[in-house]
C-alpha cells in the first residue's frame, strides 16, 4: 500500500518521518498528473505547493487553525490530505469535486470566492474575531501567491494586520514568480538566497523594476536593498523591509524542503503576532511538460496526455483567439490603441498584442480598479485603451467604471472574456453579473456579438467611440457557425423573419443559437416566431422597443442575471411607451451556480432551445395569444 492510501486526514501526516513525507510528495505529484490530465484543471500551481501544503497541515491544526487559500486554485493537495483523494476522478465534473475550496465539501475549506488578493482580509477579520472571543490558542494562516501582492486589497489588509496587535496571523507567500503568467509581484529574497540562486546585481535590477511599483512599501524596500550595494553586506534585508510595517519576516525558505518549511512555520506559529513566511516554490515541479512550459507552467489544462502534456482534443477556433488577432490588426492601423490587463495577458488574448506592441501593453497585476482608472487617464491624454478581463473580474471595479470612466466620458473599451455561464470553474467564475451592473452606467454602450463577424464589427465600432465607455462581451469556448441576418433594421439584426409574428424572441449574444432552434420548433407547430438580435444590447434602444411594441408575446433571453438584466430593461421600456405586449424574461436566476459544463447549466436553467420553446408554449396555453 502506498503512503498516500493511508492519508485520510491531516492528523495522519504527523506520524510520518521526513523521508516518508518526501516519498508522499512524489506520490501526490504522480496522483495529480494522473487525475488532472484526465479531467482538466489547475495542474501547475498544485504541483508547486505539495511540500508546502504538507508542512502547513503538520504544523497547524485545521480546522481549528483555519488555512485560507487565496484564489484557491492551488488547493488540490489540501483537498487530498483532508480526505478527498478518492473523489478526484470527479474533479470539476457536475456533482463532483470542485476545482476550488468548497464549504459544502469539507470543514477544512473556508473561502469559496476564487478572486485573488482577498485572503488576507478574511484572515484579518477571523483573527479579530478570535481575539474578541478569547480564543488566543487559535491561529489564522493565509496562503497567497506572489501575484496576489500586486493587488491593492492585499496591502489594505496588511496595513490592518500589522497594527501592532498580538493576533496570530501567518501570511505564507508562495513565491513561484508568476500568477497566470510571469508576475510583476513577489517578495524580496534573503541576501543568502540572492547570492546562491539569482546573483546580487540581477536582484537589484529586479528590485528596481518591481519593488518601486509595489504599493506602500516598494520604494523604501528598494532603497534598503540599494544600500546593500553601497557596502551594507551584513544587512539582513527582509527583516528590515517589514520592520516598519510591524510584521516579522521569516525566509526565504525552500518551498520544497519540508524540514525547513516546518521550522519556519513553527517559529511563525509561536511568535504571537503577525508573521510573513516567504517560501520559494517552482510551479509545475516534478512534471517535465509543466516545467518546460515557459508561458504559464501548465497553470490550467484541459484533458491532456499525461506523458507529454499534449492536448487530446483538437482546439477549435474560439472567441478569445478572434479578439486576439483582430486587436493586433486594429493596433497596426491605430497607434493610439493600447491594451491593459490584470495579470492575464495570455488568458484574455492580449499576448499577441503585447508581442507586436510591447510599449503599448500594460499588465497592472491583480488590480482591476487601478486598471480602469489608469485607462481613463490614458484616454484623457489621447489614447484609446482596451481593458481585457474576465467578465467576473470587472465586478471588482464597478465603482471605477461609473465614477471614473463614465462620469468623465472616458473613451475606454472593456472586453469581457468568459461572459455569461462558464460552468466548470464554479460559482465565482461565471460572468453573469456584468450586464445587470453595467445597465445602470450612464452613457455606456454594450455589445454582445453572436458570432465571429459580429465580434469583429463590434470591436471596430467600440474603438471608434471616444467620448464614453464601451463594452464588448463574449463567452468562453468555441465559436458557433456564422449566423447571418435575414435583414438588418435600426432595431438590430432580424435572424428569423415571420410575417405578423405571434412571438418575437430577443436573443442576446451567444443565446442566438438556442433562440433560433426554439423558433424553428415553434414555427413547425404553427406558432409564428421571429428572432431578433439587437447586437448592441445597452442601452436598450428606442427602435427595438418600437419593433416589439405590437407583438403579442416578446421573449427575451440572455446568459446573464435576469434581475436587472437586458430583458428587464426591455420590459420597462415597453411599459413606458404603453405597449400591451406580454413580455417573458429568461436569464440566470439570482443565485450562485454549482460547477458543471456550460451546456448542462444552460439546460438546467431552461435556457436551451427546448426550455425556451416550452416557456412559449406555457404562455400560449395561459391564453396570451
């Protein structure tokens, strides 16, 4: 029997010797490669935290001492040692193991939100509660990546954690030098590590380019490091860096040496106040295809060959690749166009633009709020910024979109990848809030293209607008076949045109495909049904309302929240012009969605062709027509 077979809870780790733990680490890596290459998931980050996770669970007593995983995609090893190894064949599958921590799965999981740079704020609050409740024997551990340190929320939390209290908060910085792609964050290395691994002068160059851009402490840290070059060779830099902040620093520690990790973590646990433990790890460690992947270290994979890492399915042309290639074409014609992202050049499709126009590409780190307002500044000075983020991450910067961008009439284009239902990554990754939130922004225009050609046209038009914010949103995955309009009118593209229709389906973006399929079924039953795609869904335009005004039944369908969504805007607009049309709004309910495939969730919510047609039949049976 393998050592891994005997691990059912963290307490099982404490009986193992260091040699046994090293053997277990190798078994876990083999296990991860075997399972994750079958289901897809975040392979590289978890291969890098095996020893760190084992050490954490040996030194701290979870769940008494809560261990918080910032973003959470590196929690697979944590799941294994907390008794869930036998569920890994269901990873990210409907009804199976979540790809992130899940409170429904285990008492050892605390944070389900997979948005980065939040764990330290959770830790601060939990530690304060322990203090008030007199639970002085409890510790809080927050594991953050070096990329998370580029987020302003992290530094707001550090400012509060390091307020001179005796609360036991252990901040473990998992420094693998990259988040999704090479990060601009990272804690400074101890002088001894610098001399043996990076070289003294190389580190000072790193300090100049990175630390000066780090909020709150960047410039003082660099000044301290630069002092070493002037002769302070015995100065122990990291301790000096955090002394003024009220934080003790331990490290850097080899993140793959369990004995050293445990020694550092025990010191942090017993200190009686806030401590940073800086662990240097290798993303993708032990798996050659990941180590050799210079771009992302196999951050996330689909189903791949476990030996080679080569995908077993052929990638289809997708929405992101269309955006990526067309933005490069736009950049060639428009020297004023610049690109901004928040630590996601590759996933959002900006990598090609960054290679073609490196001086016009800005990765601001995990700092969406800063990205938006910085973009407005660029627009004010004559540029046209394109801010590319996942739709769910724009939620973090809605105030900046309203107050900084819209109020100042900033000509900024927001490109929202993974909009609508994404599925496999779970509740916090679904891009289902953006249309409801953006509907309240004065002057903002939003396009939801249905296919490749409409995406290209929407980008061109959005970038031509210079006096207000524009948004182009598209879903995750492969492109549909081209969907040509029967005719175009000021209200939008008529995709299916029936004379004197009983029903008009208003299809927003990617929902054009199920809308057309539903309409075909209804027409076959003698229910005259037309389909229109407004393309530019916000603001709801008067021409669309006039087109719908005399239709007996209007059905709106969107893969965003029904509450406050485009459909509700159309309903309100029709009431305003005294239309007697019956309106049915179909969209995502106001609840968090369990992980499953996009297709499965669409079906569950009744947003597929069958569900749309069934809803129309129900209304007709109720006497609408």
